[in-house]
């Protein structure tokens, strides 16, 4: 039980912030581009309770990746629906990459500032949990950002691809959206896309941002998810 609450204390805030900011960014950009659906429904808020999907949140603690309730966007309200929807979709992963970068810089700064501080001191007891939370924040934000770039609707990468492709292939890809989650589940659990695509990209991104603290990021994540 103590181990469960340790994991909860380290993972909960970074995970909720990652998925909440991801969804709010979709609604915020949609609002700026002409669709105020999310604003009218009270979804342009950082209050995670407004975005919480219970099953999606539990999956973070089980498999290391989860989701929130999608922020509603009315495609027809956008000023230039096809191109604007591309920017609305891209906002989510971009936000996760920004959060991962800020978390990595803060983590590296804390580690450098507290180097040599003895374990068990008041300072170490205060800083260590924050460092672990920042390390997990690097991981979860990079994972959410990279995973959502898979070019399959309803993932953000699929909607970006729909906006970039010429009309015929764009419409063909858009028609896959009702079956997209089934295809994604098959792709993730029955192929090697995670091992050969997502994991290498995640590893590269962690090393790029965390530098010498990459082992801390991976160590915390393994501890939290085992």
C-alpha cells in the first residue's frame, strides 16, 4: 500500500497536467480559429476534473499512457476548416513537447543545484520528490506527444495528415476515423510499432532533453510502472 501511494504521489500531478494541458490546447486554438464550442462547455480550464476520463487516467498507472475526455471541436465553425483543424490537432503534441522541455530543464537545474546535498536532510526531502515528478513529467509528456503523432485519426497525427494531404487521400484517411481507435489498438498491441517506432523516438527525445539525467528519467519510469 505504501508503494502505491508513493507511485501516486509521483505520477499523478505530472500525468494530469500532461493530459489536461494537451486537451485545453486543442480547445484554445480552436477558439482562436473560430470555434468556441470548448469555451461554451467550460473546457478551457486547467481544472483536471473537467477533463478527467477515469479509465484513461487509470491506464497511466497500468501501462504508462492514458487520455482525457476529448475537447469537442466543431469542424464547421472553423474559418478554414481543413487547414485550421490541422493546427487544432497539432496544438496537443506541441504542448506536450513544450512541457517535456520545461520539465527537463527544471529537473537538470535541480539536480545540479543540489549535487552533494546529503540524503535525509530537510533540503533533500523537499527537493527529491519534485525531481522525481519532473523526471516522470519528461517521460509522460514525450510519450503522449510522440504517440499522438501516429498518422491515424482520431489521433492528432492523423488529423494533421488529413490537413496536409491532397483532397483524395485526405478524404480517404478521414473516413477511417470511426474505426481509428480499433486500428490503433491493433497497431500497438499486435504489431512491433511500439518497439521499433515509438520506443526509439522516445529514447532519442529523452536523451536529447534530459542529457546526463536520462537514466533518472528512465529509472523513475521503470520504478513507477513496475
